[in-house]
C-alpha cells in the first residue's frame, strides 16, 4: 500500500502517527513505554503481510523556564509580552511572511487590494501605484501615530494568527472571556485619518 503524500500528511496531522497503521501507547514512565512499544512492535512483526514494524521512541525533552524581572523590564518601557516575543524569536525564530491561497482568504485577512494568480509583471508593477500616484510618493506619506484601539486590534490579530484562528486559545492567551474577545473581533475598527 502506497498512500499519497497528502494522505500521509493528513493522517499524521490527525493522529500524530507518521504511518498508515500505528499503535499509540501513553503513560508517565518513559522506560515502561519503551518496553511496551518494543513488545507491541514484536507482536505486529508476527502478523503476515507486515513489511516493517518499529517502535518510535519518545525521549524526554528539555524545558527552559525563564523568570522575567517585571520591574527591570518596566524601567526600559517593556512589557513581559514584548520580552517573551524577543526570547521566542531568538530561540525559535519567527514567521517572516504568510502566503494567502485564495482571494476570499485575502479579503478575510483584511486585504483591500490583491492580485489574482498568475499575475503579469505589468500587473505587479502597477500594484505599487495607488490611483496613479508613483510608489516613491507613498514613502513620503505623513506618519500617523496609531490610536490605542488600533494597537489593541493589531495585538489581538497577531495573537489570533499565532493561535491559528482559535478564539478560545487566543482568549486564554489574552485574558478576556472568549465571548468578549469574539465581540471585539466583530466590532469594526474606525481608523483615525492621517494628519496632512
């Protein structure tokens, strides 16, 4: 049996097992689990038609607990979340960009202008112009300080992205009740006009 790669990926995402047939054994003692996994693999090897059977060993990992000095962070104008973001980026990296598969998803994420695929060079270059204004003049736009609701909305959007759109998980990270967070997400954000 040779399943398609996408099928293997879906099976792995759904079960955590990288093969079409697998046995999961759970428990608190890694040594007992290793012995049970070896016994299960031996039993499966005895089944006619089995090509390979192997126990995937789980090893203990290392945890890094950091206690952030809130007072020291506050002296530099930093929040605990900002310090955690820097640590997370330094240790595990950060997503630099995100691809959007469909126009519907682009609109859902807040895009007001997007190119359909495939796009020609002319379409890509013209996307850098707004209403006939050259892209160089876009750089000279006046800077506008974001309002507190805009900053809050951006923070909520970032956490929602990290939680892959899961409102319950995002509410646990952010603190408010799930329903309060849902109301905030549904409420339209009014942007302050740029100062000229």
